[in-house]
C-alpha cells in the first residue's frame, strides 16, 4: 500500500491553532505559583513603614486563576471558561469587596452593547463562594478570553523632572496584566479588546483601563465604554431609600483621569464614577432594589467616537485605592500617598513670584529680585504684557531673550494664558445643543477646543514654548468639559464625540508640555494627565478684604484644602497690589510699611508647604523688606523636605484661640514640623496633645522650638504627648520633631 505524502504545512498550521487555543495556559507556566500563606493579612502599617513585598501576578496550581498581589491588596480572576473577577481583598483588614461576578467591561460597538468577559450562573448575589465558580458558564455572545500578557508598569507620562525640586522623582513601579479578548460573532471579526490591570508596589492600589484595536478594513463607532463593572459589598442596608440617598461603599476610593468642573476637588470633579442599583441582587434589604452597590465607570456624555481602520482606542483609566478606616485623616493620608506614587510631577514645588509687568525692563528687575531673595521662578501674571498667542517672530524672539536672561540667573520663567472663559466667534465657540447657537458652556461663552481656533490655540502654545524655552505655563480656564453640537469643527464630528475629542486635545497638550519639563498651573483636576498644581481653593473676592482677615482666611483655606491633597498640589494667593477691589487695608504695598503682615502671610504659606502667588510688581522695596523675604525663603529651604510632607490637622483657625498643623514623614530625620499660631492680641500659653503616630515615633520625641530649644517627651500608649508652648500676640511659633 502506497504511503500518503507528508504535508508539513498541515501539521504546522494545526500546531499554531493548538498553541493559540492554549496560549493563556502556556503563559501561565511562566508565572510564579500562588501560595496559601500569601492570603494572610498585612502585619505592618504601610502609611508608617513602607511595605516591602513587591507587586506580582501569580497563577494557582490548577492554572484556573490569576491573582494580583502586593502584600496590601489581592485581586483574583477565574480565567476559564471566560475571565471574571471574583475576589478583591484589602489585606490591611481582611475585608472582601466583591459580592458577585460581573462582566469585566462593556463596550458599545456600532450601536450594540457587548460584555467583555464575565461568567454566569450566580443565583445569590449577596455573597460569592469560590466553590460556585466551577459551575459558572460563559456566554457565547460576549467577547471571549484569548490570552494574557504580564509586563512592568509603563509610565503614563515620561515626566522630565530635570531642574525642578520635587519630593519624589520616581515613576511608579509594579506589574500590569492585560487580558485579550475576541468575539466569535461575524460582525466583530478583526476587533480585539484588551482589559488592563496594574498593581503598584507599596500601596493598596490597582488601576484598570480598556483598549480597542480595530484591525478591520472599515471604521467602527465606539459608543459607551464601561471600563469597570463591579458588584461591591454594600455600605448601608436600608429598607427604603434611593441610590442617591444611601451611603455608597467607603472601602474603595475611586479616581479617574477624566475629571473637570473647576471645583478643585477630585470627588466633585469626577465625571465617570457611577454607583448604581443592581437588579440581580434580589436578596438585598432594600425593597425597591435601590442599594448603591454596583460600580460602573464611564463618561456619560460620550456616545459615539469613530475608530478608523488599523487604529486603536483607549478608555478612561480608573484608579481603585482600598481604604481600611473611616478616620478622615488616615483616609486622606492614603489618598495623598496615591498622588505621590502615581503622579510624581505633583511633588515638584518651585518658589515663584506672580509678576504684573508693563515692559521688559520690569521683567528683568523682577528676575534680579528673585535671585536676591532666593526665589526660583517668575510667572508673568494675568494683566501683564505677555501674550503667548502672538507667535510672530519678533514676539517669540523677545521672550526667548528674556528666558535666556532668567536662565542665566538660574531662574525659571513662565506665563499666563486664558483659554475657556471668553468669546472668540460664532464659528469657533461651543454650540449649545439646546439652542443650536453659541453659548451654554460652563463659562457661558467659550471656544471649542475642536474648532479651528481651538486647534490653532494648541499649536500656538506649542510653538511659543518650543521657540522661547519658557519653563512654566499657567493655563487659566482650561477645557472644562463643554459639549459642542457643531458639525463643522475639524476637531470633532458632532455632539456625540465632542467632549471626548476636546479632552484628547487637552490631554495631548498637557502630556506634550510635561514631557518637555514644562511646569503647569491650571485651575482644574488634570493631575493624572500632567498638571502640577491647582488653586488650593479660595474665594477671590476675599483678597479684597483686610490683611487681618486674609491672614485668618488663608489658614482656613490651607487647613481645608489639604485633607486629600499634598502641599505642593495647591497654590494660594497674596495680593501685593490691588486685586479686584478693596482699599489700602487689603494690600501689602508699600511692602516696607506692612512688613509684619507680609511676613505673617509668607510664614503661614511656606510653613504649610503651599506656594502662594505673590502678585505685584516687586518682591521688595527696601533692604529691610528684601532681608525679611530672604530670611523666610532661607528657612523654608532649610526645612523644605519636611515642609512638603503631608500634614496632620491639629486645630482649624477661627480667630478665637490657637490653631495649627503638623507635617509628618517617618522616613526623614525631621519626623515632624509643627506650625502654631496665635490670632489674639495678647500672649497665650497652651498645652495641647500632639498626635505622633504618623511620625513613626513610638517611645520618645524631641521637640526643638524654632529649631533650637530642646524638649524631650515620652510618648503615651495612644501615640500622643503633651506639648506646652507660649506665643506672643498675633504671632506664631514652630517646632521640629525628631
């Protein structure tokens, strides 16, 4: 009998198919194996002593599960017959967050919604037993798991930190696992969806985002992209109540890189986090099934974005921080640690002046005054003679020469530019979808970033910074999330994609600047995409009040503005000259005649680590004024590390008695620095309890008043100790804690 001819191509092809079919299992062989002892809770406190376990991605011995773990948080996925997250535990307190499996994401493509991953069969949604997973099935209509990849965390922005003082210049480290999916449906052939998770070293934090790769020959329309769906254990059980009335889960802090509205607070700026009711949870206490225990993350006003052939789409990126306590200070310290880890650029904190100038000579004089007092940067304020939109050769050359002069003195130079809160033209402004006419924007009339003018504005800013070598951009009224119903703007198609496309333009510009080492001040919540600093939060007309009032109000603003934020994230304001209104009692000029108030304002700002906009034509007018400013700056630089550390709130200013804050960092020689103020017109002596837990000290603490007079104290079992101090009328004192 004649043998059949050998056909190697047939066997090679079959081998490739087999390899692809089991690629996720083959990849699993390369992962470390999960060990039962890793289920143990954390034993230390990561907010006092850094967690030493590194983030990793593990497999279970049966290859059925993938586990993300870093000693502080564990998140587990069943990967067969499809991917589903069934476990998320805060290892600081052992609290389980997951009560039911959901799809890993949901994407609308060409007007039809599709689940990404997910398993079905859970009948009781109040809790989830791992033993149930083997009976769960996949839905063939959903996107199906194909493979996964594990890689080191990649920086979101390649921040150029050269030349800037910062308390952290290190990019976050950890691991990213990407789950890739395809669909068996004919109409989705050639479309790949990936769901990405990053777990970070040293912090109970996981980020999540979705990418879509269009490998087809036709454009597709991406509608709503829900990049996170999680059945979370409820915070509150109420028989009657709505999702808006009941408490949302407090063990999970959510932040996204899609936030705006000029609130200058993350929670109020967030546009994508939705706590919804879960109708599948039929055993909940609420009779109308309205308990807010279903987390979904998506931008509500983005409904149709065109994705061209061979192009890709990246969703909102969500950051999920696990909190272990209801204490406001502790929760805030965890969030502050998140910012220091994720966005190291926010820890840069240059000492800058806000110059109101009429000509170039005043700029040179101000640069010289910065040198003479120890300042590091000069920002041309609003109302100055700088116009960044003028990209004529003569204007660019003029500012290039001034930047060169500043750099020759080791001073950074920057300037102010307004985007949103102004009218450009009917053809370039945001079109109100209700009227079909310009208007209806956050600021009334405002340009559309996708208009011809908006795209030109972006290009002019890039050209200005490229040509001049400027170091700082103060962008006022940045894109605030306006939607635009225009169908003629080149940067977006229509209302459905207008917010998304304008955000893309804004983000790209901020990334571009940040990666070139340009420092960005902007009064909106773009920290995740390159903003270095926003306003700490204040009412502008208050700077028309008396100096005495401003001193108290500023300390209140500092106290209130640093619960979830680190000092370098916010700026304050000091009107050296008239601002908006007020009489001579509101300003500091002539500076030499109000030196006590000038120093008091500097000390409370620099003592908090917050830079203020000292806005006026000069920093000093006499040698005595220059020396006072230089002394404060010298003091600030001496204690800069601890003054930029997180604060513990001691007592809020109310004008009735002492108030104060304390900086803490257990990793420094100076474990703490306490700033105490007396607003009264007589001398006071007080004894207070100082909370020392977050300094890392546990037995004894040494207090050095004004860095000199030493007092050693035993620390009580509740990590506090008594401290007695005396402060003169309308004055302050400070203690270093070692």
